């Protein structure tokens, strides 16, 4: 069977542990770009061995970040692109649905994809589930939102920004597997960077303004709820309760409890870093 006419963008930096699993799951695509940030491990060799085109990205420190830069600069052979992180995998069933989407003649410009998280070796069925991201879209019609222009000290890749497309959106049936947190250490390292972003965006007072641009009502609601919660006390406790009680993380067993507790700590980091930044100002 012919390969699917879709272009993948896989942003990386030192992802030799995740990249083989990721790229092996999308060999049915006819174009794969691996956008690298000067990796020092075997990532580039792995990407090339899987038939990917490797492009190097030089970060200016503020804007644009890696994914938007890729959308603006890569020489795509296809109308449709799919953004896939190195710690994500597309399981069986994805190829056929993507083939149908890119071959359809309709007015949908982008598709939201649900993710399930693996944490401590267990797939979470409640905490952080569902988790929708707009990943498949016509590349000329979609870009990541700009939530701030300041240096967020969170790396060169988009963190919590979403793609906004010019046109209608829909939701895919197939789901991605997300191996984001293989260990607690990895969770803490990532969320230390994410909390830098959260604190700086909060100080920039930008985030709440873009909730209306999100083309999924559930994601937009969470964005508005996030902005509202910034003025409330006991935010770390509330974040724990949101994941553990509201999202029914308790049904995920001890892994769900640890996941919720760690997100409460993540919220504490955001609160503390936001206070520190405001105090400096």
C-alpha cells in the first residue's frame, strides 16, 4: 500500500531513548522531519536510519519557538502536517484514519487528537484523561498561539500553547500513547521547566486573554479555569483535588495518587516562582 501523504514534524533534543519507538510508529508517512536542537547523543543517526529528514533549529531566546519555526520554514511536500513529540507513539489504527482524513474532500482544517499518559508503568484511565491536542492540520492554515513574547526560561519548544487554525476543526477517533513520565525524576525535570513558563506567562498577564481562540470547548474551559484559579488561595491543594477527585484519579490506584500529588507540587512551584518574579519587579 502507498504511504500516506502527510508530513510529520518531530521536535527533538537528545531523544535517543524515545526516538526509535516514535519513528517506528509512523513509517507509513511519506515525509518525516526531525527538527533538532544540536543533540549530542545518537538522535540524528537514529532519525536518519528511520528515513527522516533532519533539520537543525537555532533558538533566538524568545520567539519563534521550534514548532512554529518549523511550520514557517520547512519545505513540506504535503498539505497536511502532524506534530508528534518524541515521547509519543501512534498505535495501530492511526494510519488508516489519517489516510481517510487527508484524502477527504471537506472543509475541516484541523483535527484534535486525544492522548493517554503512562505513569510509573501504568496507563492512566482517569487522571489527565481525556487530553486533547490539535495535531493534524493543513499547515498553511495553522500556527501555535503566541501567549507571551518574553524569555520564559523553559527551553526552545512550545510548552502549553495550542495550534489555532483558520477553519473548522474535528476530533479523531484514534488516540496517541504518551510516554511522558517514565520516572518521577523525569516528571520533576520537565515540570521544573514548565513552571518557569507558567510563572512568566502569569506575570505577563497574557494567558487568560487567548482562551476564546481555542477551538475545543473543553480545552478552552480549562484555559479559563486556569486563569481564574490564579487569584485563589490553596492552589497546590486545589490542583491535587482537581486531578485526584474531579478527574477521578483515585480510580487509577496508587499511581493516580502519586500523579495527583506531584501535580500539586507542580502548582506550588508555579506559585512560588510567580511570587519570586513579582517581588523582583
